[in-house]
C-alpha cells in the first residue's frame, strides 16, 4: 500500500469513527489485529457490537467502496470477529457487520453506512 493510500485510509477511518461516535456508538477498537488480519473499527451501541470495514474512495474509478469487500475479505473479517468475541468474552451481545464508505469532498466527506452488509 502506498503512503498516500495509507494516509487517505487513515483519514477515512477517523472520519468514520467520528461519524459513528456522533451517532451514539462507542468506539471499542481501531485496527484490531488477529493472525495478520484486521478489522478497521469495532463499535458498540447498547447490546449491539458492530464490526466495521471502512473503505475510503477518492473517486469511483474502481467502483463504490463496498465492491472492495469481496467474499474473501468478508471471511477474514468474520474470523477476526470470532477471535475478538472469544478473547473479550462477549458472547452475550448481538453482532453485525457493516461497511462504511467514506468519500472525501473537499473539506467534508460523504459517508454511507451499509448495515448488515454480510
């Protein structure tokens, strides 16, 4: 990953975290890693824990951000989520997998949350 893409991705994750916080979610983890895979954001609201994959797109050249979350990526996220639940002993919670698409627009960003994406 190029340095520019990493910077854009990091800013997108921060934007997504800020957006989710403003909408009542508590940020539990950022960039949680397990066995070389990661989940961008793990958030909680009441009895719901949401595992979020954040995709930041500067253009639609390669399609919408959610298109980058293919079956292989989904399986990796599921495996990391299972490890997280086990390690934190969170079996009593409900769970969901969302994709958060951040599209920078100058000083603002358009944010789309695709709930229960997979």
